[in-house]
């Protein structure tokens, strides 16, 4: 770690301590996520820093295969908790309400089948990965409601991974995707995992012992906050650039060869999907 990065962490920790009473700070845990399974050899190194890991039930964004399949038992044996993921659709795949509803049900059932095949217990939260930000079209909300209802019927619990960043729509109007979903989901219980890598509130590519709680993202109701992405997005991370490696990625402190670039998350549970038997 550079001296500049170390100074940033010290300043961030002091700010956090000065602005929060110790009895009000929840226990927090670091987790990593990435689209490609890092390999068995990486697990002892990553476990030194991270408590939980992502786990895909289908191909991640941009991939045709899923390298995580069959790795649940090995990861569990290393002491990892999980955030379980299934890739959501793009808005251009919906032409009418019936299509959106049908696809939502189909995706929920496929995700549940994947969860069962990978030995995740009933009650595990499966997060639908929504790659689009800003205000979602009405048909996408039809899809999400169908997904949530169908997944709940299988015994699994619905969650969403989405943007927690405010988007200016002009005319004094702005929207956060998580809020947009919450305003349209009705009485359904959904668990939220948001990304917001803008510094601040993000501490950057930080692996401090006591990471900020998910609510520090600026959204009080979220369960998980992804506060750093690899590679870093320069337009949002200028103020914490020193915390990233020179190649723009995040790595675990023990990954001295910089082999496994990561996204970094914080949660108030060591097993955010609540799927460990």
C-alpha cells in the first residue's frame, strides 16, 4: 500500500469514528464479487480478507458459461458466506406486459432450479443482477414483480442487485434505481444490494478491518453495498484513486501477484444470502 493510500484510510477511519458512536455501529463484513470463479488456489488468500463471496447460478454478464458451478461445497468449507446471483434481462427483451411477466416467471424458476442444484437451502436470497441504471421502464417492473412472486413460490427469497447512484433526469428531477424499484414492487419483500463506487461516500478500494455499513451508501434500507469495482470508473473515483492499484483494479492484500481483480462489498451479515446450511 502506498503512503497516500494509507493516509486516506487513516483519515476515513478517523472521520467514521468521529461521526458515529461505537454502540451505534453495526458489525460489518467485507465480501468480494467477480464474474469468473478465481480458482481453488485463490480461496485461502481471499479468505484472509473477505468473509463472503458472490456465487452465480447462471452465466454472468458477458459470459456464455458459468465457472462457479459445483464450487458451493468448497467455498463453504473455506468459511465463506454467499451472495447468490442470477442475471436479469435487458429492457429491450420485453415487447408487452405478458412477455415481461412470462420471462420473469421463467427466470425465477431457472434461478430456483440452479439454487437447488447447487445445494442452496430454501430461504436463500437470490439476487437478480440488474445491469441497467436510472429509472426503469414500466415493463421492467412487470418483469421484476413476476420474478419476485415466482421465486417466492419456490421457497427462495427475492433480492435485487442494482444501482444506488442518483441519476439526474433534468428539470430538477433525479432518480435512484433502488428507490424506483422500491416504489413499484408493492408489498413484496425484496432484499437490496446496491452499487455506488463514487467517492464519497465510497472509501474506494478499501479493505479496512471495520468497513462502513451498507447504509453509508446513502440508502438506509440496503443489505449490501458494493463500494468498489474493478476496473475503477475514473469519473466517479478521482478522490480515492490512490486506494486502487496502478492498473485500476482492486486486489486482496494477500494477492501479491495481483492475479484476482475484485469488486468489494460490505454487509451486516457474514452470509448475506442466508444460504449456508
